[in-house]
């Protein structure tokens, strides 16, 4: 079996599996906010995890707020920045037009409160051009409530200039936010150097337990909680903490750091895979091919072939990928992200996303990429032969 949907969700990392087996067998298990010894010991373990996460993310411990994941974190950021903002004085919310639905939908919800969403366009390769962003800032200077640009796109893997955008925002006194969900655990990330005011991540994207995440806040005093109650996480996120899950965040980040030398191996294998696919099938389009992308992400499309048909064929061979196309009445349609990149429907409906990681089999002979290439080669010939358009 080959799992090639790491952008969707990563399996538990080997280090996390081993940690959980040991942790479950040895304990402790208690409410970390309890005053007794077991509670104190549980809190100590969780705070040690916070310290390790901070070290790997280039943050201070007081900038780490544990939560359930990026959707919650994103909602918290918008609430923190806009709940007391004036839609009259600073009416504009800047977001890129390729944001994850967690950001896109949340931003649009604030239009009901009088804010106006302005979309930062991407070029045909799916990347934001700094000059375009600078021009938008100049045009709406003094009226921008916040700017949100993801670090890397979940569909295409295209990297965005989030650090340069954050620096511009800092100079213009615009609060900046980046969804780093697809970035953390795939490439090194340093919150302090990024100049961002806020960032979010989800543990299940890099081998930690599902339902775990971190909100990174440059100044935690700016955070306005959306969950009220017992005042956990320094009154910033109430609810008894998922201490086991939070511990796995630290384990997974530590495991990634120890294996980060495999990033270049992954990148090399991906590039070799793409070259072989293009050589065998010149009509294949690799979305974002000419710009920097995540080391293990390939979004490819054979025009006029449906991505879902290819996905089903791959699954019959025990290879699991995803299509980024939304579905309506069983008819594939081009995703919002690809439309923003001006990808035509004939290509957009045929897309499949192959996303591997440093945990994948990257050995020189018979690697996951080699097996996927051979399978795709066979599938393309099969579908083209039966004219499956």
C-alpha cells in the first residue's frame, strides 16, 4: 500500500506511535488543571511539550496556544482582530484568492458585519506577486483591518511569500496572519523570523494526533478567546486540554527536525518523478511547475481525463491520492484555487494531487514515486485507449 495523501492528513509518525504506546502504559492520566500530584505531573508533561514545540517553531512558550487545529485557530485570529475593529474606519480584509476554506469562509462571514473582503490575486503559477500586494496596500492604506496569506497551498503545494508580506504589513501596521498548516512539518518554520502576528497549524498534517493544533500569537494579549469557561491556556482557550494530543505535537515536530535531511531527498525524487511523467506524457500539466512548491507535492492533470477516474484506478492498485476537484451531482468541476490560477476546465477536472513526505519510502530502487509512476503510466494508456473523456 502506498499512501500519497499527506496533504490531506498524515498517518501517525513512527515516533508518535512509539511514544503513545509507552505513554499509555505508564501514565499519568489526570486533569492537568487539578491541584493534586497527578494533575501537576500531567501539566508538567504538557508544558514540557509546549517548550519543545516553541523551540522547533522558533517561538516563545507564551506564544504557543494549544487548540484543536487550524480551523479553530483561524476563527480565533479573525475574532481577535475584528471583533472590536471598526468596519467604518478599517473596512477591508485582505486574503489571497487561494486560501483554504477555513480562512476564505471565515473572512466572507465578516461581510455581514460591514467588512469588505479584498482578494489578493495569484499569477498563473499560483503565486502572489509582491508588487501586486504592495499596490493594493498603497491603494487602501489606512483602511486595512488585517491581511491573511497562507504559507503554502494545500492543493498545488505552491509556496507563498508570506514572510515578505508580513514584513510589509509590519511596516504598514497591518495585522498579519498566515495559515501554515501545509508548511509546518514539511519545511522548517521560524515564527520569530517570519514577522507574522499570527499563524496556525494542525497536528494531523505532520504525524501528530488528529484534533490537535497550535495558534501562534506574537503578542498573546491580542488574543480574544472564542471558547469561554474554566480559563485554561491562560484564559485564551477554555476547556480541559488534550494533553496526550498536545504531547504528540512535540514528538512529531521533534521527529521532523531529526529527519529534516530527508527533505532534499524527497524534493529530488519528486522532481525526477515529474520529469519522467512529462517525458512519457507531454500533454500532462503540472500545476505550479515553474515556481517553488512543497518538496513532496505534485498536482498533475491530463487534460480531458477525469481526476476521479484516475484516483479510482490508482486505488484499485492500493495507491491512495486525492483529487482537489469539488463535486456537484457527480460531475467534477474545477476547484476555486485552480480557477484563481486561470486553469481551464478541461485541465482542472483532471487533476490529482500526489503528496508524499519524508516518512515515505524514498529509497533509490522501488520507491513510492517509482511505483506511482509505473501505475500512472499504465492508467493513462488504459484511459486514453478507451477514450475516457
